[in-house]
């Protein structure tokens, strides 16, 4: 039982990588994430009855049961990450299963986004992004706090100025009221004496002189009432 050909199709570059009779039992066949499929061509060297040959294959850790087929080609499309051993055996109608089992090691590499270095860079980048976000957020909060403090300080200063202005105006109003009260008190005092000196004689004249002419009496009454 011999391995004739191994093919890998690269989906990124659209190329078919074909290698013939170069893999030994100990050589690893690399299967990368950009490979769409991996195919094997093999033959059981039974030249007498080629049409009656059948094959079976198995991959350790992937499928524990043998898969039987008559075609001498095996195409693998997806395998889990890690190292696997592909086993192939052939069966001729005359001699039965071959005594040797064809084995090849297949190493399925992880995509770059699952490698340790990419995960490390991603974690560090995410940590840096989180730190940057919180630092930016804290800076905005500090700036907002400073702005609010400035507004509060400005408003407080305005309130104090308004308070002082109101107190000054209240003091001016109290002084004005006091001046007004003093003025009216003085006027009342100043006018009371002369008015009394005027009203007394008028009342005396009106009460004692009954013979005063009517016109003069009315004039005196008007003067007294006013």
C-alpha cells in the first residue's frame, strides 16, 4: 500500500499545492486554516485485480471507526486543531487486507486569531482600550467637575455681590426712611406752634364777637378750618 500524491488547496491564493511521494511515515503534513481541503491518493499494489480493491481509513481521535470505500482517494475538509494520525489500509479480493497500514501524521494549525501571541496582543489591546476609555471618562468627569465648580463659584460670587447690593440698598432705604421721619417730625413741630398761634386768636374772635359781619365771619371760619 503506497501513498501516491497529497494535495492541498489554498483558498487565499487560489493555488493547488501538490506533492507526490515525498512524505515518509514520520513526516508531518501541515494543514493550515487557509487550506480548503487536503486530499490523499493511494494505491494497493495488486496488479492482477485492480478493480476489486477496496480501502478503509481512520483518524485517531477524530473517528474511531474505520470508514470503508472503493475509491483510492480521500479528501478531508475540516479537522480539529492539533496533531492527528491518518491510517489507511487496503484490501484485495485475492489476498484480503494488506499486512501494512499506511500512516501519516497530520498537524492542523490554529488560525492566527487563536494563537497565543494574537490572544496576548488582543488582551493587552483590550486592556489598553479599557484603561484609555476609563482614563478619558475620568478626564471628562474631572473637567465637568472643574467647570461646575467654576460655575458655582461664579454664581456664589454673583449672589454675594447681589446680597451686598441689596444690603446697601436696604441701608439707603432705612436712612431715607429715617430722614423722612425726621423731616416730617421737624415739620410737624415747626408748623404746630405757628398754627396754634393762628388758630387760637381765630377761635377767640369767633367765640366772643357775635356781631361780626356774616362775610367776615365766613372768611374767619374758612381760615380756621383750613
